[in-house]
C-alpha cells in the first residue's frame, strides 16, 4: 500500500468516526464514556494523518 493510499484510508476512517460522533451526540441515549472513546480514536487518526502528511 502506498503512503498516499494509506493516508486516504485513514481520512475515510476519520470521516466515518466524525459522522458517528455527530450522530451519537444527537442521541439522548448516548453513553458519555463511549462518546469520549470515539473522540479519542478520531483524534488519534487525525494525528496519524498529520504525521504521515508531513513525512
């Protein structure tokens, strides 16, 4: 897998998590701990994308 395709795949995962976080935030039954975990995963992906983008 090339670097650009890897970064593209990470961006897709980040967007999917972003959509999920948005959906979960709108739900009244959302567990705060679950939401926090999703946000951490999203941040980790963003950091990976930035690190690889600067490589």
